[in-house]
């Protein structure tokens, strides 16, 4: 009997300790993360604060306030939409267990953020959000799921398919693995057709600094169609875009982009374009950590402010960057085309870009090919290509294929060895 009591007491002590340890790990990790990322959020015009609402040994209730300031909307080029800052409130209700906690989230926007007429048109929108945490493994699993819903638009519904988003990370988000699947959306009226089918996003990343991560992310879309009443159109199938950011030498980083699509069509212009078996493989290298961080911030802010662009170009030019085109190939209107090569730069500044001196600080070798099928598929281009051949800027073989080699070296631009321009 006494042994049983001792065992029960021991288990209870472990359970109590586990619950205390879990709460303490949660509080300290969140505090550290908010403090560490405060400057990054501030530069983006974002404030994130945590407020404790209630707590007991088995339950924690917090409220996170995400403030989007006027600076944020200015950077997003949306000052007319939201002239003042506003708060997004995230309620966080957690149940605490020994060495584990499970939380549910609810999101609230300020009253009037969404126009009443839009809310009335929104039918069937529901969501579930939450996360769980284990301090023993320092692992966090989170999720956000939405059901399919409809937005009525003057009798023509916008159909939005369900979305599932999940992630696994440590509490400090030093490593992050994400998966998203969205069924897409459909909208068809007399003026516009939009169809997006099955979007998948996957990421496996490790934090470098701030909100800049190294690793791989992939986006795939089964099908996209955009048509307008004036005849403009775009469609694509089996789209896959992968980006990989890597430290290939100490202090030097590269970003590699690989994009493919089985079929793509662009209409509405003078010459409709059909592209099949598109494959691009491009690598930007020679990036410093600061340049990589600035590129990420620039993309995230959606702005083209001259001072920020100037600073980014100055930083980019310090490490003698380069661009490798390992593959760019496709069948364009049934004509095979391809480009391969590399462009490298000596150290340069933003002023060199503005004045055109950047051309004198570049070296390039590009090989381009156009298939013989051009003579039947795009006969209007043949006179121009033949003229380039006669000028020695391209070569035409016995079967009718065209090739050219473009080089930039010693301030000289050449095509197939023939000088075109000197800088």
C-alpha cells in the first residue's frame, strides 16, 4: 500500500513539474522571440505584443495584438485603403499537460475593417486554427484550415475552395517546415474568367537572420486560366516553381530558381504565344548575408523607393555577384528555343547602374538556339534571323537551325565574334 502511494505521489510530482516546465518554457520562449524580432517587425511597420489574460496550472489564456502601422501600409503602397494603423487580435486559449500544451486561436479585426456589403456577400466562411507545443523536443505544430465559401458578386459567385495550412518548427522559429494546399478559386461572368486549380506550397527552411531563411520552397499549381472581355488571356498547366537559398561558401549565398510548366498560352496581342515544356534553371550567386536580407525585405515591402534600392544595389555589388542561366528552354509556337550561359560582375555601385557603367563591369557568355521549325511556325521572323546570319551575328546550319554566342568581355559586346558595341 505504501509503495502504491509512493508511486502515485512520484507520478503526480512528475506531472506537476511537467506542467510547470511547459508553462515556463512557453513564456520564456515567446518573450525571447518577441524581443529578438522586434527590430525586424519595426522596420516592416509591424508591432506584435503579448498580453496575459488569465492563467492557472492547467490553462493559459493570452491575447496577441498585431498592429499594422501607417508605415506598413505606406510600404505596401496602400495608404488610400487604410490611412491609419489598426490592430489584429489573436486570442490564444491553451490547455496545459505534462510536457505538452495544445492551443486554439481566434482572429478578430477592428469593427468596420471589412465593409458590411462584403460581409453580407461572404457565405459559408469558417476556419479552425491552433497549435501545440512540446518543450522536451522544443517542437511546435500549427494549423489553419478554412472551409470552402462563396462571395456573391452581382449574381455571379466567386467560389473559393478549402485551404489547409500546417507548419512544424521550434518555438523560436529557427527551423520551419510548412505545407499548404488550396483547392483554388473560380469566377466567371461576362467580363472576366478566373480559374485556379489546386495550389500546393511546401517549405523547409532554417532561419539565417530576422525573417530571412535558408532552404527550399516549392509552389505548384495544376491549372490557371485568366480571360478578359477585351480578348486578353493567359493560361498555364502543371506549374512548378522551386527556390533554394544556400550558403555555398563562408559568407557567400546563392538563390537558385527552377520553374517548369507543361503548357502555357498568352493571347490578346498581335501574335498569340503558345509555350510548351518550359524549363528554367537560374542561379544568382555572390550574395552577402546583408544583401540577402535586404532582397528579402525589399520583396516583402512591395516598394521601389530609390534610397532602399540604391542601398541594396550597393551591397549587392560588393561581392562581385553573378547570374548563371543553367537552362532556359521551351517550345514557343512549336519552335524549340534555348538559352544557356553566365553573366558575372566586377564590384559595382548603384551609380554604375544609373550611368550604364555597369556594362563595362560585366562579363558574359550566352549561347542561344532557335530551331529550324521557325521557318514554318513563325515565317515572319525568318528574314530577321537570315539578316543576322548574313551579318555574322548568328549561324544557320544546313537544316535551318540558328545559333548565336553573345559575349561581353573587355568592355566589348560581341555576337559570334563580331563586335557590336564597345563601352
